[in-house]
């Protein structure tokens, strides 16, 4: 019943997202046809492109046609690129996906262990150092971290590519090197967020009765931390991780611009600036679906970690 109700809620959410996504951009002033053809285009050209893009049809009919296209894999044609929206998103998604996976791996590898250590050594100099570094990580914007990384590792040490993108099919090693610095720039502030939340959550759990009971039974502090506290403390951190994963999978607009990575975020900026409405609607709907799907998966993970969790 839990999963059925969650699935039903997800379907309703996707339906509402499709309505908001379509109508919000349709109601924005401006003419995408004129944005492509220019103000000197003659009326025949304008009418022909309107007909090709189905802009002349009533709004409700266009929405039904757009939603139907989503289920059949046809989200329309980009005005600027003159290609299917699905094909463009597919090309850019592969770049953003690689960048996101690398960022998420870095965040988990550093964020969770350091969060545990920050809580374990909260009352000594080691814990203070982790907290101090965490504050620095929180204070540094991603774009500034990216510029510093380019200067240090790309230009001075010449260890990584200082910008641009090499595809995996061209050269796997160079592809990883081209994405490592932008992935690290995305990861740095998010590592700090994970450390902070996990530390706070662990410290809160340490004061609860079940922790004192486990210690009274003779378990070591490490055993209590790993086998008892962490299971409860990780639940709020999963929410933070889910938000981070959704954000990076949607494409980092700033980092992709700084490192000239041809991903989803950069594509969205270009689509908005050229009023490429079919592409903007496709991208926003795609990003919304990612957020909804990740929240759904998080609910399942919650239930797996703690079966006592109910729908409410």
C-alpha cells in the first residue's frame, strides 16, 4: 500500500508538472518565430514556421499534442537547432550524467566519512579542523572554486584540462581529466553540506536513550556509532543527498559555463536566451521528472532503512 500510494502521488505530481511547464512558458510574452527568423522575415515565412511548430493551434490542443508526444518520445523540434528535442537532450544528458556521477562519487567518498569523523572527534582539535574546513567549503561559491581549481591544477600544475570537454568515445582518460575539475568544483560546497548535516544528526542521536542503553550493554563507542547511531542519523542526510543529486543531474549552469562543458545547464541558458520554447519546455520537464523520480526513490530508501516510516 505504501508504494502504491507513493506511485499514485508521483503520477499526479508529474501530471501537474506537465501543465505548469507547458502553460508557464506559453504565456511568457515574446514570439519565438520572430526570434529565429528576425524582424525582417516576410509574413509567408512566419506563417510557414508557425504551422511547422503548431503554434497556430489553440493552446489546449497544443498541450494535448505535447503531452501525447512525451509518451511517444516526441517532444517537438527545437527552433534554434532544427533537431528533435529528445535528440538534443539525449546528447547533452550524457555529458551532464558523466559530470554528475563523478561529482556524486566525490561527495559521498569525502562527505560521509568526514561527517562521521567530525561528530566522533567533535570535542578535540581534529574535529575542530574538519568543522573549520567545512565552513570554508560552505563559504566558497562553486564558480569561485572552479576558477581557483582551473588556476591551480589546470594552469600552474598542468595536471588537468583547464576547460573544454573530451567525449568518452574519443579518449576515456582525457574525458575523465576534462570532467574532474568541474566535478570537484560542484562537489566542494556539497561535501561541506553533507558533513555539516551528518555531524549534527549524529550528535543529536548520541544523546538518545537507545545509545546510552547500547553503551551500558558493553558495546564500544565505535560499534554504537556504526551499528546503531548511523542508521538513524543517515536518514536526514539522505534527503540532502537526494536534493544534491537532483541538482547536479539537472545540470550545473554556472560550472558548465565556467568550464565550457556542453551539458544540460548550458543548453538551458542558450534555449532561454533564444526563446527556443520547445527545447525549454522539454528541458524543464526533464529536470522536473528527475526531481520527482529521485524523491520517489528516496521514499523507498527511507522505507528500506527504517520500516517504521509511514506515508504520513
